[in-house]
C-alpha cells in the first residue's frame, strides 16, 4: 500500500459496530485486546490495540478490556505482562478497571468442562499424541473416531477429575470435544479442550496440573466479560465454528461475535513474536528494545511517538484481505508528527574543522536561533559562536560537483543563524586528507543577508568547537535487505542488513543539548530526527538514535545524475 492509497478512517468492523448499536442489538460495546504474555508487543499488535481501544474510545459508554491470554504456563512470564501494560499505556490507551487474565477463569472453565462431559459433548481420550494425529485424518481424508469416544459420562467425569487431581503424567490423556471427526474443518475434529501439564503458572502457581486450550478458553473468557465484538486476525477464521460451538453448548452469559481482520505485515521486517525471539536469541540485535526492532519497545526507544503510531494505524485502515504495508508509510507518519513537534538544533555527525581566521581569538558570541522556524511560539535559544567551528565533512567539496551549492574553495556560504563564511585555504595532512579549512567571515552578514545584496546559494549547519558536546550517534536503517524477508518460509536471518546500525562516535552537538533528557526528540537541522537514547546515554556523552531521516534533495539530484 502506498501513501497515496489510503483508506477512509471507517472500516467494515466499525460499520458492524455502528449497525449493532443502531438496531438495538447492543446498547453498550465491549471489545478486548487479548495478548499472550509470551513476548514483547510488536507493530502488528499496535494495529489490534488501536482498533479495539479505538472503537471503545469512539463510542459512548463503550469499553475495551486488556486480557492476558495466559493458558500456556511454560512460555509465559510476568516480565512480559508488565511490558505489555506499559506499551498499551504508552500508545495512549487505558483499560481502566478492566484488566483480566484468562487464568482468572480457570475455575469456571473447569466447571464448564464438566458441563460438556455431563451433556455428552466431551470425553477423555487416552490416545497417544501420535495416534491422535493419525486418527485425525488429513485435509482430503476424514478422520476416524477415537476408541475412547463412547466412554460413559460417569467414566469421563471420573477420569477428568483424576486428571485434575494429578494422578496421570503429562501427555497421557486429554479432554476432547465430541464434534465431528469427518468435518471438512480440521478444527472441528474433536479438538482438545484440556491437556495435562504439571507446570507452575505465573499466577496460579501449582494449583493446576491440567490447562485449558486457547480455542476453548477464548470464547468463554469473551462471554464471561460481556464482550460484544471479539476481533481477531484472519488466521482465526477457521476457528470461528469452534468458537461458536463452544458458546452454543455452554450456558454462558452471552455469545460474542468473532470478526476477523487482516493482520499487519510490514515490508523489510518480520512481525511474529517467534521470529523476533530468534533475532534476539541469536544476537542479530541487541535485545527486544533494539531500536531496529519492530517491537513497540524498540520503536519507542528509536524515538517514534505514540501519535505517529496511531496515525499510521489509522492510515492503514482495517480490511479483510492480507497485504504488506510499505515501511515508508510508517516513516512518513513519524516525520509528519516530528516535523510539527520537534525542536530544531544543530549537530555535526562527521566533523570538519573550520578556522575563521579574521574572527578574534578570545571572542564568543551568543547568537539567537529559533527552536522551530515555522512555529515561532516554540521560542528561541542561544547558540555560542567562536573562531573555530565544525561543519559537516560532506558540506565541503574541494572540486564541487554540478549542483553542489555548499562550501568549496573560494566559495561563500551562510552558516545557519550566523555569518557568511568564505573558504580561503584547504589544509591537508601528509596523506592528502583534508584536516581543516581556513575561512574568513563577513561581520556585516549576521542575520543571514549581506548589506550589498550579494547572495549565497548554500546554508550549512555548524557547532562551535569550544562549546560543542561530544556525542555518539546511531544511524539505523531497515533491519532486512529484502522486502519480504520471511516470504515462502525463507530463512529471514540470512537477510539481516549488515548496515542496519552504523555507530558514529565522534559527533558534536550544540551546547543546548548538554543535559538533554533521555527520550527527548530533536530535529538535527538538515540531518533528520533524533532521540536521546534511554538506556546508554550519559550526561557527559549523550547517545542519539536517528529516528528517521529527512528527505534529502541532494541525494535525489545525485540519483538523477
Ligand atoms: P505473533 O504471531 O507475533 O506471535 P500472536 O497473534 O500470537 O502474534 P497474541 O499475543 O496472541 O500474538 O496477539 C494478541 C492480539 O494481537 C491478537 O488478537 C492478534 O490477533 C493481534 N495481532 C497479532 N499480530 C498481529 C498483526 N500482525 N496485525 C494485527 N493484529 C495482530
Ligand atoms: Mg498467539
């Protein structure tokens, strides 16, 4: 999807919700966001969060629950619960009183299981995992009934209670729904409802040694909470008959409607917790919050704003067909937001020293710079100017190319917020590398123009040598070199972009950034948007993450030739 191909902000799910309110089917809308606490949230989850919490925000009296789907004790951790809560809040949403855990319902889920047994809808099956698989059949062949399918209600109840009592080892028995082994939908071939697992749960401890399956837990949790619209991604469409079967066969307080939408796929990255975990474990990235990661903690550390993510989710819309969204759209959204809100400062990433030979050695001037030239209400600040300044190495060319309008021998340019300078002499070391420029300045040009009306074609940024603060700058690029690194089951890790992180250790930023708060965001004029790293930044050596570049017209000109 391109930036020019955006959908309207309403979508088929919001239409269903509006119709259900208009028809009186519901007078209050309840949605939920149901993460499994087995990893960190990623940008795909942001889509689901914005949809579920967004619908709750848009409709009076509506609410959205945050529910941890914690039915898998071996993979889940409290650490993930905390980070997920933090991410949802950071995105700007609030579940109020409505924080739930599927494990809160373990007693009720168990009672309902006994109800299914009593009504002849569930049975205990002793088939081994292997036999269960072979009895299940294939997509083209029907399955066969388990030899344990016709057990009496009494025997099933007795066995199920003994399963719960801890009498059997893991994997020896399961509770299955009695539906239809010949169903064209594999999910309906007597799916497992409960399994034996002698494992400690992060909330219920050792109370349980049998745990309910997701497909059984989810509809019941929704119903117990009074959810009206249970929104999930397309891969659950085939599970919907089981969702409905479960609720049709149990005396739950209501029967929510499951609606599926397309998951978010983003170019040049992967959005699956399992794959992200591999990147972390195999040390392709520094951690879950590595600023290259499409996790919410990574994106946030990189400097993306919650408003930019919400705007992105609004722009991509919600549809029924899977698609890959261009990561350029995400970059567009953060640029759009930071363009409005970020203070402009000067930082030199690859410094080249300039000595202004006719400027007094002992003088420092405090020059006035605007924090945001298009938004005067954002105020002004002082930037110190002195005889020696650093400019960007690439703002000088000894033999200027066509259309290069910046500094060159004999040429005059404007120093942003300061004076015109003219390059008089290029100083090189014995290897021929340029180490310093000698320039002169025109004291009449403070403020950006010359009294005699002569023009300069270039304006460049700079930092005073005596006042600049040494900084580390981390430049990030796309994590993968391929647009769809995991297409067709490819080993996506082979496509990790070796240049996705470039660390520049010798940068200089203007003095006003001396004690910049971790997490604060700036535009380095002409360079891009940067954010003070929240983990590695130190007072005397700040670390800046490049959030996103500005569009570079010079690069475009260069490409055109
Ligand atoms: P993953 O495949 O990355 O492990 P998941 O679906 O297993 O993700 P859950 O914690 O179960 O992760 O997801 C919580 C909610 O977020 C679910 O409702 C799920 O449908 C939704 N979700 C997950 N990934 C995406 C995505 N890429 N786009 C939109 N919604 C998503
Ligand atoms: Mg999942």
